[in-house]
C-alpha cells in the first residue's frame, strides 16, 4: 500500500463534529466553512477546535469576525428590547399606582408591588437606557412609597364619618337617599327599591332594625361606597326583605310536587341535583365540592305556614364540620354553620329541627344574627345571599377554607 493510500484511508476516518459526515483531513476546513456557514459561531469554533484546524485563511478569519459582529448586534438588540419592555412595564404600573387614593385591603399589597418594581428597576442595564430615565424611574418609585396613604390615613385625612339609623334612610324610585341633614347629597342606586315603596312600609325597617347603627364614610358630600362597609349591610338587608316579598307571592309547596324527599340518600340527592331537572346552580356547586365522606340530607322547611324544600349539606373538614343550609328557592339566604367535629350530628339535628318548625321570624332572626332560642351547638355561622354564582362561590369557599377569620 502506498503512502498516499494510507493517508487517504486515515482521512476517511475523520468525521465532522456537526453533521458526522466522513471527511478527508485536507477537506475538513472547506467543509466546515461551506456546508455549515449558517451555524452559530460557537458551533463553528467548536468544530474547528475538535478537528484541530488552526491554519485559517484570511477569508475564514474575516467570515468569523463578521459572524461575531452580527451575533453581538442581534444579542444587543434583544437586550435592548427586553430592557425597554421592562422599563415601560415599570412606568405603566407606576402610573396605575399613582391613580390610587389609598392602599385598600382589597388590593394586593401596594408596598409589595412597589418593592417588586424597585427590584426590577435595579436590574435595568444603565448602558441600554439613558441613565437619567432610570434615575427618574427610581425617584418615582421612592415618591410612590410615601405618597399612597393607608385606608385609615386616607379616611382620617380626607373623609368624614357619619352614623345613621333606619330613620335616616329614605326610599325613592330605584334609589335610596340619606337624610340631607347628614350632609350627603348623592343617592345610592338600588334597582328594586320600588318594591319597598309599593309593598313594604318604611316603618317596618325602623321597627325591626331599630337598634342597628351604621357608619358611612363621606367625601365631598358623597358616600364613598368603597370605604363604607356598613352600606353593604344596609343593601343586604333591603335585598333580603325584597326576596321575602317575592317568596310570599309564589305558590307554596303544599300543592306542588316535592323534588327532594327526606328518604333520598346522599348519592340520590347529588344525582338529582346534577340532572337537568334541577336548574339551581348554587346547589350544583355545593354538590360539586363534596368529598366522599361528606353527605347531604333533604328536609321540608316551614316558613310562615308554607312548606318549602331545603337541603342540609355536611362538609367534613380537618378541624371542623360545616353545615350548609340551602333552601331550593334561591331567593332564600343560605346559612353555613361551623361546628366542632364531635358535635356534628347534634348540630345537624338542631338545624334540621329549626328548619322544620314553623317559628315566627325564623330566617329574619338568623340573618340578623340575634340569639336563637334553639340550641344548635355551633361555633359560628354566616349568611350568604344568592346574588350571583361567583360571589356565592367566593364566600362559601372562603368561609370553609378560613373558618376562624
């Protein structure tokens, strides 16, 4: 075998690190720069190093330098784009925060947001943006941290507190108005207030809720609905009484078919709730969140000599048992009782007994959280009005998840 043949055989054993093609040693450099010229620079350099190719031509060197220049330019543009995006995101969020009058408990941590934006601004590369812009950004953040007062500070500094009773509440068409002597000029919209004018006398509220006092926050002679938590209580009571009007006008179940009989098992009740025969989405959600150890029983609830269908859902959780009293009529409020697990059956029996007995003002008393003469042996309870499904889900989940709050 000649020397040339030996060299050729040796050359055939060289493989391209990129595509694994067999190469002759004297063709390796040309192959790399011709076939793989579009590969990233680090790939080309790695292949050249793996093949021990060091004697590059001037054209090869110029090609590699140009590729380096292009890749660095692309990288720089990406960094610039990301940096500018980060800058404008921070600026946009600062502008949004600047519009806030106070740090509301319903908004997730203003100070945490400021801290997050501050950390974000520190990571902006000064070389990519004018340093004055970054400096201005940090000044805005520093100012923002002291500018937005807490809810209490805002109320103390800019608002006034007034206290009202039902004697100060005036019903008008689609709105309620507070006694002008209290310094409030704007009414509160209330779609169903005409029902109060037509079917309930204002004196009813003054008599039934005569001991209730409500605090309202006003600014510029207007009620701040976002700050007046007691306004929600007033509207809830009005809606509750409106629901009672509508319920009274409906047929009682004395002459209607009963959907949920007391003999039905938990499995049968859940199956019925999930069927097309039942349209009540609140019951469907309550059934959806039941675990395998939870249960539900059907009872006939007595209200003002009318017999209505009700369900008692029993949710067994780690520390407590929760009993949800639901009337199939969505205009009735739901009640959730928190009970120590060892008293679950006793409490369930007590709630069932209350539901079945024809007790005057039973639901009104529960809604107002007055002391009840029947013992339930519960820790606490809350009322949930069926305003809409999303609010129902939020309130029910919150109470069951955070029972001690």
